[in-house]
């Protein structure tokens, strides 16, 4: 522990570099606590304040920061190689809702049996799907074959202000 600290009093006024004993005496005199605000500084920065109130304020800040965060989820939509127009429209509508909520969308298409020989049908279905949601999302990862599956990722479109 350091012998000297940079002290800030209860009003927020910089008192300068003082000995740790003097800082503790000033804190006790004000009937408050001596809190080490920046332990890595040279010399460490200490502040005279009510520690309970300080902890409460810190928790409130963390809670606010957490509340304002949006966790991006990946939602999955499954298509088939021989999907009909109406079915693809219904799935595009669902994907649009996900993209508007700020979530990413994984579009997957599984080839069964001999469908694997007609991967072009899958690429076409993916292209039609991407065109339908183009107003709300952009292709983050192009359609790509991975074994018997074809996957494509869509990300929400960034609004230009």
C-alpha cells in the first residue's frame, strides 16, 4: 500500500498529495469513508465520501447500462429446395419481423435424398428469400453448402440518418 495518496474531499475539491494517515483523519473528521477510486494511479487517487451511497450509485449505473443493451440473437428460418411462393412469403414475413427487432437471421435449407443433385434450386430459393427481405436486411454471409445443408446469414439493415 502507498504511503501517500492524491486526495479529493467530499465536495470534489482536489486536496493534492497527502499522507495516508492525514487522509484517514480528514475522512474520520467528516464522518465519511476514504475510498480508493483509482488504485493503479501513481500515487493512488482516494476520495472522501459515503461508501454506501457510492456503491448504490455504481449499481444504479451498471443496471442502467445493462438495461440499454440489446443482445443480438440469431433466429433460424428453414426452407426447402422445392418451396412454393406463398410459403416463402410467409417465412420472409417472419424473417422481416426478426430483422426489425434487430436480430440476425440464419436461413437454412436441407437437401434430402436426390435433392442434393439440384443445389441450384436451393440457391434460387435463397436468392428469392433474400430479395423479399432486402428492405430490412442485408446478406451477411452468402449461401454456402455445408454437407447436406445450405446456410445463409442475414443482418438487420443499418438506417442512414
